[in-house]
């Protein structure tokens, strides 16, 4: 920043010097006071114009971005070093760059564990070479971030504590919405919002139009198929995030999982709860869902095998009809955990629908859709092994 303003000062000095020379020259050759006054007036106007131009040139290296917290952030036009704090945006960032993840010099340390379990490690291996700058998703190590000399920091717009620390650092920080923002935490909307904000950050308006249009087409097709399924044929469902000390945590209103079930058109048995709701097993027995989706690998580590074998400490799932009928499904790991906002969002809905409505979606080309999506937008030919790990259709 200082270099840009210093350049503006030099240009301004040059402009003033040129104005002074022009005025002196006009005075020497003028024959009357009126002529001299006219010259002085003209030169003054030209000097002001040149000074204004110099000032604008000095600011041409930055632009203003309005982030998801409503902040106006001045960011550099040329961004070469990026730090990401807390938000699970690495896969979306990679999608923005069509299969690579340039400029990232540091991010939330715990994300490396997730990356190692996803296809992301094969598509953008450079992510594994980045420094870790914050511990897990809570502690912020601003000293280490400063050492990396980032041009910009991308952070969770809803974390006010981090926002204050980052603002005080003087490094441009752009907030991305997660859960708890003014807009709904709908993963299919949120990943689009992230991509549009990245367009603003990098000054590339409309870059993701084609990508988002294709995603919208997939979603529209899936939702049109679901719309034809009679209400009485739609299963009661629940998303189980974890069981901690014998207490289950499910997807209530306002969290990502809630909106996945909304798009899926099933009955969410936990609909009356709020947020990441802690409930009793007695309540789950009363709900008796026909389908259970697990938050799965990459986050909570709870697996289908754990549920089906009834080996979760302090829990008994054996009498729930979803377990009795083998209708328990792990969310999967494509570019990221599929129950968070991620660029695979449209594929997530298709995968959910194939599990929730196996008969109605028996002819849906899920494998072909995933393969073509990855090849076209990530420049990656997905392997049979990777695809099998994603599908997990039972």
C-alpha cells in the first residue's frame, strides 16, 4: 500500500512542477495582465486535473469488495499470497481455479486431515504443501499469519473475535458466511455465494457463470424428479451428526443438514429442533426414522458399520427401523465433506436422492454425472476407486 501512495506523491510533485514551469513560461511571453491571468487560471486547472489523475493512478492497484459481513474491504488487484482462516472453502477455492489452488500460503491446520481423505489431495496436491496457520478451527495464530505476509485473508464472517484480530493486523480480510448469517445456511446457495465473492476478490466478474449454470441444471433435474414422488412415498429421515457421551446430535433448523433434507423433500423428523440439536434416544425411538444419514468421514467419524453393528458407546440403535431395514448412509467425501457447502453441491443432492428414493432414481446416471462434472470443471478424471468411495449406494 505504502508503495502505491508513494508513487502517487511522485506523480503529484511532477504535476505541480510542470504546472509551475508552464505558468512561468506564460508570464514571460505575455504582453498584458489579462493574458497572464488567463494563463495562470488555465495552468491551475491543468495542474488540478493532473494531480487528480496522479491520485487515481496511485489507487489503481486496489478495489473495494463488500464481504458477507457487510464490510467494505480494500483489496489489492494483484493477489499472490492467500491465507484461509476457519471456513471450509478450500475445495470451492480449487473449483474457482478450475482444478488448482494457487496462491494459498496458509490455512486452518485441521483441514489437512480432511484433505487427506478426499479427492482434493489428488486434484490439488499443492494444498498439502501450505503452512498451517491456525490450530483446529478455533485458535487464531496471528503471529504466524503475519510471517507469511499474505496479500489477503479469507475468514468466517460470523466469527467476530477473529474479525477484530484480523482487522487489527492491517491485512485485508474478507468474511465469508457460514452458519448464522442473515442468509439461510443452504449449502446449495452458500457455495454459489462463496464463488461469487471470490469473483469480487479476484476482480473476475462472471467467471463462474458456466459452472453455476451446470450445477443449477443438475439440481433442477433432481428436484423435478422428486416433485413427481407422492408424499406418502417419501421416507421420514434424520441426519445424525454424532453421539457424544451417549447423547445424539441431529440436524435441526438453521444448519446445513436441515436444508439438504428440505431440498430432498423428505420428512425431517427433527424439524422442530434448532441448530445442532442434542436429543435423547427416547426421542429418536419415538421419531423412528425410516432413513438415517450420517455426517460421516472427514468430520465426526461415525460410520454405517458403527450403527449397523450397534457398537457406538452409550447408544442402542438396533430397534430403529432405518437400522432394521439397512437404510443408514454415510455422507461421503468428494471434494470435501458433502454435508458442508462445497462445489460438489449439485452432486450431493443427486447422491442423497438416489439413497432416499432408490426406486424413483434407479435410472438416474449418477456415475456419469459425477465423472463428467469432475472432468469438465476440475480437469480431473476420477478413478473407479474414488467413485466407489463417493457413491456408497446400498
